[in-house]
């Protein structure tokens, strides 16, 4: 069965790039969402295997989204990757405090990005 | 913590079963380098992971034992009888330790040190014949080798970050060789224990990676304070900054400086040898049809509890569907009825599919049976061949696990009481080697299991005499042979004249029959003096749904399992105790009286004729309502041992009905009369 | 927090002439009794079974179970469903009552040990007693009443009965 990945970023180009990179992985289905509110809708349907989300977004930011997802019984232990342009170490620490699996600095290098996603999802 | 141990136990038990299977194969068919290689690999894997999961004693044991199998694998030692016996003992002790969570009873401790003594003896003999120069050479090289010491201590919230902390071990294994020792010091007392929090830490020694970057990569998702890496060579091991602390922690595993260095040398040897990495998924199972199946179908592992949950949901669906059917009948709308019927069909198919998921092949019992035959025959000086047929027959998982006790009991009986000694067999012109056969097959909605032996058979006369002696039957009571054989299942009956330490554990065949009956099954026996005995067990495919006949008796709704009913009759003639049925006088079980002391039999217009173990009985009821497919629910803690009801079911209208247990009912009736 | 600062939520209910209280952590739900299906030949205190969330739950009468022979019989209008969990076992069980009265927040210090007084049943099953308006609420120790030991006694008595 394919693994379902949700990519959340208000910037369409970022979503597009992430989807382009991950589409090369045959084991993945990648779905995009513009903000936290849209993203949450995906979590009420078929099971999601990985959430990749931006930190700063209008409506509902990454931190709130992660907290909402983690609060669902089914997704307490889901892997989550946080995308961020933040270089401020204090803010990064905050991302870890809200319990994400790892974070990736934007702009990112394609090979590294794929490697991290594969590793998080335990694809050989 | 227990989750962690359980995780290892499950895996190790599977490996042990493979190990045992290979041993039995080696014993039966002689040398096979493939089998030996697998045996080595199993021990190697268990050794590598046991201490990582906190199984100190298993780690210690397999550590030394591994060397033996390594020598066998290299052709420096032969797999002789002593080693074979030793191997089985090793399996047993590891299993025991897995069960107890690594606690050693004093008994086990004696067993373990006996095993280790033999192992050391063998290894020493080996060394005396001059072999250790090579070791020394190796350690020279190892001195220069680069090692990593990693203190790995994930934060408490690691699980909530979506990380599986155990994955790093899989990756380390891919990159090189490692030793990991679980550190339990951080596990809080029970009162402070939060199930979602993580309290484990490891001291890891790793070699094989070219650079630290690779190690960083393995621990990519962990924060820098969660893993600390130090490189060292053996020559400078003592200069590791916290070496004293490390040794203190390892002392739990009875590892001191010297042993640690020894282990690390072995580690680098294994790494250099480019040691046969484990194949991705060792194919468990041996018989050709089984491995073919394994190749052809893709399988996924599902936790048993998830399946149970699914079955519960399906049961609810069937119940609600029944209620809907009834309502729609009342409403009498053609469209609605048609749709409800479609839904019913779908629900039934769904149910059958879901129940199928829980079916497992009876093969799972094969190794245990084979092992029992082997050990017991050896112990009693008998020769027995064990043959299985139809072990791919599938049964509900819960039935297979509950079947183990009764089946092993019968096999134990066969070898202990039925199979003769080789001398005796030769005297009787029988082949020296006896045969025990285990056959499983489907028939109708049931699974049949036969256990046959070609031993001395059961003498019905002896059984009768014994039964008279024990007061089970009266002198002069006439019994058919079949009836006489049935007596061996009576409580208090045991044909063994002497209590041997094998079968005579104070449990007789009555407990076998009881256990089988609790699974709604039956067990029967046939025998031929001098030729052998055959036990037949009949079981339902599943326990959760049964076909019943819905009846009412003095206001109670009672469901009678369909498989026992042979006919329904009107009650005419006969007295309150007996009736005639097809020219036979059969006993009546007066359910009215059982349910309501004051009730008079005369009011009962209907009788269900049931058959249990070739005996027929009439059961009185007021009214037969309809056929009902019952989803069985337990009666609850206060009625677990009810004399004749063993479950209940939710009916179409939401009311509850009681499920009659024919086995218990007949037993209760007999005891009442006595 | 020391033990006496602890606050218990106690559900009180009327059973015959007595008012009993139980810790709400043990209570799953209070049902209106729409009929209990009797099981012939069970223990005298077992009134039968009901369906609760798709499961079968045994319904018992505390007056019988606790040997309150002087208590007047209960109307059994409601069933308090308990969830009992210990190391040895976990199960749901229903208890008949006339009515549910209230849930009180009671500091542990207010629950006083039951003296020998005039109480006519097994003190082992009692946690204590507290006053609520004009009446006394007897707080029961649900875990003890439904302990493995108690259940074990029943197994024995049914097996003995058979012989």
C-alpha cells in the first residue's frame, strides 16, 4: 500500500517543489494543503503516514496544526517534518518542543530532502 | 518497558521455533550445512539483541554457545548426540527465560550452569588441540581497529515526536557490527510510570563505519544531547572519559574490562569476515507446500488485538443487522426489505471474511508435538516415528492455542502407554519403530484432528474392570465397546497402573475432554487390541458465531446449538425420565425442572433429540421459534462456571437469550442422578 | 499532596433504606432499567444480565451481595454500571439501585471510618461514611467488593454445588 504524505505550505511553489521531489518515490502518494485548516481535513479520512508542514502560515500555523494532529488518538505517534526558514535557534527549539520528528531548513537540497523522508518513513 | 521485552520475546520465540525445527531435521536426516548455518545464525541474532533488550541471562548464555555452533559451521566440530541434546536444552532454557522476563529460578540456574559447563568443556577440548594462535593474530589487528562508543539516551518524549527509538539498531546492523547493553537505571518506579514516556537508554559499541558522519546519519532524528559518540581503539579503551561508569553499568551483565575487550575483538572479526548478513526474511517453515505458499502470497503482520477488535465490530454489525431485518419485516415495505436483504448478504460475507483472518494453520503445533515425541521416546527407551498430515488445515487462532494442551496430553499418552518398547514390538512381529500419526482435515463446518498410534490398543475388558473397581459402572452392567472406551474420559479414571513421571501428573483424559468441550468440540476414541488406538477431536472453525435453534422454556429464551440436534419431536408417552425414540429408550433431560424447580413436566409439548458422544437425549422445551445465528458473548464473571449455560446472545429485538451448553448440561444431569 | 488533602468525587445512590456512595472513577454509566434477563441457577445476588454497549453485563443486587437482610428490597429502577480493574482481572458489572442522588466532592478527611456502630455488614467492604444534609452516605470499597478473591469464592461455591 502506498504511504500517504500531506504537505502543508501557504507558498504554492514550495508545495509544488516538495511534490515534484516526492513524486519520484513510487511508494508515496503526496497531497498538498494550503494551510492548517485544509490539512486537518485530510486527517479525518484515510490514514495519513507523514505530515510535512511549514512553520509560519496564515489561519493556522504549523505549531497549532501539529498540536491538533498529535491530539488525535490515531496520530499521537505520527512522524512529522517541520519546514522552516527560521534560523533563530530559539524558535527551532520551540519546534522541537512541540514534538516534531525533525525539521528541514528552507531552501533545502533535493537529495537530502528525499533521504530524510525515506528515513522517516522507513523505506529501504 | 514490558513492551520492549515483549517485542524481543515474540521475535526470539519465532527464531527458537526455527532453531528447533532445524534441530529435529538434523536429527532425522543427518548432517546438513544449511541447517547448521541457520542454527548458528539464530543464536547469533539472539545473542546480538538479547542484552539490548535487557535479557542479561540469555545474552550470557548465547554468548558462549555461539562459539560452539561457529565451530560446527566451520567443520571443526561434529553435531553429535551430546550436542543435539545440549541444543534442545538450550532451546528450553531460553524459552523459559523469555517467559519469565529473564528471571532465573534456582532450578533454571542449575540447568543453565550445567549447559555452560558442557559448553566450556567442549570448547576447552577444542582449544587444547591447538587453535588459538589465530585468535591472537586477530586480536593484534583488532587493537588498531576504530570503535565507536555511543551513549544513547532518547528524551522522554521521543515516542511523541513520531520516532521509533529501536530503528537505530536496524541501521547500525546494516552499517557494521554492534553490541548494545540496555541501561535500566532510568526507568522510574511504577507510580511515576507514564506509558507514553520513554525511559530506556543504551551503551552501544559499534565498529565498521568509516567515519563519524555515518553514525550521525543513523541518529539523524535525535538531538545532540540524546546520543554522544566517542571513537577509540582497543589499545586506548581505558582512556574513554567515562570508562569507569560504563564498566559499572556493564557489571549487571557480568562483563568486566577483559570480557568487554574480548567481545569487541569478536565484533571486529565478525565485521571483517563480512559476516553473512541476515537475509531479509528467513523463510520459516519447511514442508514444501508451506514454503510455496509463503513465496506466492504477500503477507502482512497484524497485531492480534486489532483482529479481535475487528471481530467485535463485525459481531456488533451482525447483531444490528438482525435487528434491522426484524424491524423491516414488521414494516413490510418491499423496497426496504430488499435492501435490508442485500445488506444482510453483505454483512454475512463481511463476517466470513473477518473470521477467516483469524484462522491460522495447525502447523504451529507441529514442532512442539515433534519435540515431545522425540524427548519422551528417548526418555522411555522407545522408538517412535512421528508423521503429520494436513497441518496446513486452518483453525481460529484462539482454538489452536487452546488445543496445544489437550493434543500434547494425548500424544504423551500414546507414547507412554500405547507404544511398546522395541523388544516387545519385535516379539509381536511389529516393526521396531512405532508410529504416531497426527492428521487434520476439514469436514462440513468442522475441523477433525486424529491422533493415531500403532501401539498395543485399549482392552475394553480391562477398562470395564477398572471402571467397576473405581465405582464408575455397576457390576454386570452391559456396555458396548464404544461405551467402554468412553469411560477413559471419566474423571477419576486412569488406565496407568503406576504413576509415571510422564503421564501421571494427576490430570487424566477427563481434563482433555473438558478442555475440548469448552471449545464446543468433542473428543472420541476407537481402539483395536494389539493394533493401535485413534483419538478423534472434532472442533468448530470458530468460537464467536454459532448456528442455534431458538426456543422458549418457562419464559426464558434459550438457544440450543444446532450441531447437536438430530430431530425435534412431540412428547407423547414415556415417563418423566425416559422416552422412546426410533425404537430406542433414551433419557430425558427435564429443562423445565432445571430452569424452574416448581415446574411440572406435563406441560412440555416439545422435545429436542440431541446426540452427544453417540448417546441420545431428549430435552424438553415449550416452543421452537426459529433458527438463529448467534454471536456468542460471555455470560460474565459471576456465571463463568454456570452448570449448563456458557454464553448469551443479543437477539433481533435487542433482548438477550441464553446459550445452552450441551456438554455441560449432560454432565450436570449425570451428576444430578448420581 | 498528603492523603487528607485529597478530594474524592462520590456518587451517591439510594438502595432500599440506605444511601451508598462510590468513587466515580469506578462508575461507567447509570442506566434506566428496561428489564434484566434472569439466568436460572446463578448466585442469589445475581439478578441477571443486560446489554451494555454491545457487551453482556451481569446485574447484581447489593442488598443480597452485602447481606443487608434488614434492608427493604430495591425497586431496581436504575442500574449503576461499574468498571472494575485490577492486576488480575477487569470486567463490567451492573448494580441495581432505586435512584441516583448526587455527585459530591468530598475531602478525604470528611470520610470517617465506620465504627462498630450499628452496622450489620462486612466492614471490609466499607471505606467510611460522610454526612450529606440530613443523611449519612456509606462509602463502599468497590475494588474490594469485586476483588479476585470474592470472585474466586463464587467459582468454588458453584463447583461445590455441583457435587
